[in-house]
C-alpha cells in the first residue's frame, strides 16, 4: 500500500503541476495581450507626435517664408532688380522629378528664386544650386527668363553664407521682423 500512496501523491502533484502550468500559460497570454495593447498605444502616440511635429514644421516654414517674402520686393528693388511680385511655394513635377521652390520674385524678364532655411548649411547651398540648374526645365514659362538665386536664413553655419555669395547667390538674412541682403555692395549675381 505505501507504494499506492506514493503513486496517488505523484498523480496529485502532477495534476497540480499541470494546473499551475495552465495558469502560468494564461498569465503569459494575458501579458502578451497587454504588450500588444501597449505597443499599439505607443504606435498611436508616435503617429500623433509625428503629425504634431509635421504641423509645427509646416507652420514654421510658412512663418520663415512669410518673414522673407514680406521684404523681398523692396530689398531686390534696392539692388536694381525691378520685381513686380512674388509667388510662394511653387511646387510641381516634370521629367520624373518633384520640385519645390520656396519663393519666386518675378518681373517680365527675370526671376529670383529664394531658398529659405532656419539654419543654412553648406549642403543646403549645394542642393539649391543643383535645383537652380533645372529651374528653366521644370518651369517652362520661365525658360526665356534670367534666373537669379538667393538663400535666406536666420542663422548660417559652416560659412554657408560666404559660400552662397561666392557661388553667385544673393544672401538674405532674416532678422526679427525684417530681411536684408547682406552681400557686398558691389556683388553681381550669377544668372542660371
């Protein structure tokens, strides 16, 4: 009989172990579901943060461009370029390329295309020069115009402002509630 008791004890212990294992499995499943819910909440939060950031970036970009655009006609006229008006955020697609120009100041024979940055870096100048080389191709209505480039910024790093002037671009510094061309007085812009 003692052996029967041991077998009974073993059966009971096995049953308890199986029950405990089932309970542990259920807890793991519940934990897994909680992790899935938490992950979904994190993804939703990430998306909301991204949307808020995109909205801020968009509004900040519009504010910077408006700051420059407000003075652009006057400061270009002071440099002898008789522009009649401006166009903001010119976007398009031509030849398989998407393009966007922040501001275009125009008259009947020439345009000044302005790239606006919060902080101007050398790579921005190089990228903008590349875009300028396609301006007449992308915007056919300006193919017979003289194209002049300009960069506008709040802060310049890496001597990007000097680089821009050396490459023939107008350099516009936005300060508080106005903007000013900071090129040398004898500066002659390059035509693209």
